[in-house]
């Protein structure tokens, strides 16, 4: 007959404190999303008069704001632009990061130490906003989505994580592959990368979230509104209270009605821009902790 071992009073107090703190942290994390969700399906005029916390939609439940968002050519076009930047940009960034990390992780690389020093140096010192803009302009990336991909292909921190993961692989794996006639490309693609797929998954998540949320350089480089990514459009919606009228294609509604609709449209746009990236994390979560730990074993 098994007996349940009871902890001491101090241990029970410690466990209760941990559970309480985690419960509060979960509430503080989830409530902003709950607030935005309820606000997006509330009645605009009632929402404008509401103050304080929101635990349920105010007024009649309405999905008019989502209808405006979905039927807006500006928002749907910006979503397509964002998906292009995220998918293509993440693929380009992952490929270039793998190449750089594999090269820097190899032993007896000529000038490997100085090269790594200059790469790490860029984490602490940069040329500045104006030189970076002039460089991107001279490369011909103004008003092009490729200007959001190519100049920002490699994140130094991500490359260091991947380099550390490559270095953690036993040298015997590479030596065995070389005895079988494999070159460096075959070793990296067919041996090294499959062995650190947890770290690769983490790097993919890092790059995807970074490119999904990026708006600053897009607001500077992109001049054509049809090429704007979603985050820039969302920022405009949040700043301009009259955006709902423009997004809905105008109409005969008065300014008060448009302002009421705008209150719900901005919340619906936030949900529309946030939910897709939230669905990515559960598929990569099982690799997340393991991948970060592998990339932090040694440096």
C-alpha cells in the first residue's frame, strides 16, 4: 500500500507561492488578448462609452469589424506581403545563417577567430540608421519587399546559437563522413542539420516572429501602399481613428458612426495580425527548450 509523502510546512508554502505567482502571471498575460477579443466583437457605440476592465462584449455581439477587415483590400494585400516576407525571408535567413554557422564551427578555419570577432562586434556597434539606409538605397532595395529580406538576412545572435549547436556535434561524425567521400555541403545538409533539428526549429521561430512583427524599416523603405506589410497597416489603423471609413470603402455613415466602428476595427485588426503567429508556436514548442539548451552548452 503506497503512502503519499507530505512535504514540510515550508515546502507547501513554497509550492503554494509558486502556483499563485504562476496563476497571476497567466492572468496578466492572457487578459490583454481577452480584452482585445471582447472589444473586437462589441458594439462600437457602447465600447466608446465603456471604461475600466472588460470581461464580456458590451452591447450586442457583432462581427462587423471582422467583416471590414476581411473585405479590406489594403489589409488582405498587406497580409500577402507579410506572408511573402515571413516565408521567403525566413528561408533565406535560415539558409545563410546555417552556412555562416557551419563555416565558423569548423576547426582550423583560416582567420576564423578574427572573422568571428568582427561578426560579434556588430552585435554591440552598428553604423547607424542613416548609413544603413544609404547602403540599402544604393543596393536598389527602396520600395521593394526584398529590401526587408536581403539586408536583414542574418541575425548575429541566431548564428552564434547555431554555431554552438554545430560545435556540440562530435568530430567523429564529420570524420566518418569524410572517409566515405562526403564534402562539406553533404556533411552540413545530410548529417549536421538533421542532428540539430531542435535548434533549427528555434531559429525558424525566432526569424519568423522577427519578420512578422517588423514594421520600422518597412515604413521607411516602402513607398507604394500596395507593398506595405501588415504591421505598418495595423500601426496606421491604431493611430488614425478614422481608418474604419477608409477601410470600409467610404459610405454615407456620419463621423460618429465611423468613429464607433473604428473602435472595434482596430481591435479586430490586432486579432487578425496576432492569431496566425500564435498558431505557429505550439508546433515548435516541443523543440524550443531543447533547442535553446543545445545551443548554449558551450561556446
